[in-house]
C-alpha cells in the first residue's frame, strides 16, 4: 500500500472528513481491520487565512511547498492539498516535490465529464469562485463553470468561513444554499460542485435539485485508488483515477 500525504487543517473540520473517508474506503476494499497508510500534516489555518486575506499567495505557496517536501521526506508517495482554495498554488507545490500531487480540480472534472456534465454551479469560497484558476482548469476538461451572483457568493463564502470552518452547521444556511442552487438550475446549470471541502458538512450531494459532486469525497477516493494501485504508472501532474 502506498502512503498518502495529506496537507490538512484548512480547516481541520474537513480534514477529519478526509481521514474518515480514506480509511473507510481502504477497509471496504481490503476488508478486516485494514486502514490506510496516512501521513497528515495539519497546518494552523489562521496563518493561511491571514495570507489569503492579504493576497500573499506566493508566501502561501511557499508554506504549503515546505509542508509537501516534509511529507515526501517522511515517506509519502503522493500529496493531497485538502482544500479547494489552496489549489490556487497547486502548481507551485507540485513543482517543489518529486511525487504526484493529486489535484482536486482535475479529479472532480473527470468525475463530471464521465457523467456528461458540462455547465455546473460552483459553490466554494470567494477565492475559488472569483479567481481564475478554478474555472480555467475546469475549462481544460471541457467544463464551463457557473458561479452564483455577487450577493450569493458573499453568502456562500460567509457560510464556509463563519460557520462551517468553526464547526457550526445551521439549518437556515442549508436552506439558503438550496435557494442558490434553485436559481442556478433555472439559469441552466446541470450540476452542483461542492467546491469547498467543508460544504459536504451541510449539503448532501444526493439531496439537491441538481446532481451533486462532492469534491472532498472525489479527492479522497482518488487518493485511495492511488494507494491501492501500486503497479500503476502515473504522470506527476495528472493525479489518479477516481476510485470505483
């Protein structure tokens, strides 16, 4: 079994979900009391948030690159950045290491492409929804991402940072997110990307007005597929296939 390196803590609420999903999937595949070989480096999220708010993305890239190198030195065979937003610096992190960085955007795009999705609504942090990195990478897979209105982007961002990252899951916010999805459906969206690793805490992808794609579950599944397929040859930048 290959060792999975997780860069977590962004926030730790979703890192808990990653750890559980990865280990449950390995146990389901191998049976008995099997669990994953995992190396987790959990950063202080406030330090990352401060860099995000200041627009210091170069410094943020250096911070995560240092963590990725440490995971590689500790024996990790792949690295996952356990957050969508910080994939803004994924290329810099990949360039710092000699093992694959499994990219959450690529994995989610491949899952949607396989399902015939072309015009999904993206629910994520303001950085993910408004910076070009996410839409551009999705466009490379033939997917045209839709984002909510400016007012609704503020709503989604605030639910993530002020509630979910702090461990608060509120029914009123769930209803508000469902309303955002209903608007997008009326405007032609054909799916919903749970494009923040905390959104799965409040939205069930199987209980939405549109098909839901949980980036956290997809990313964790890709890590497990990589870990259990020791004979597969993979390109460093390509990540790995979604677990069956």
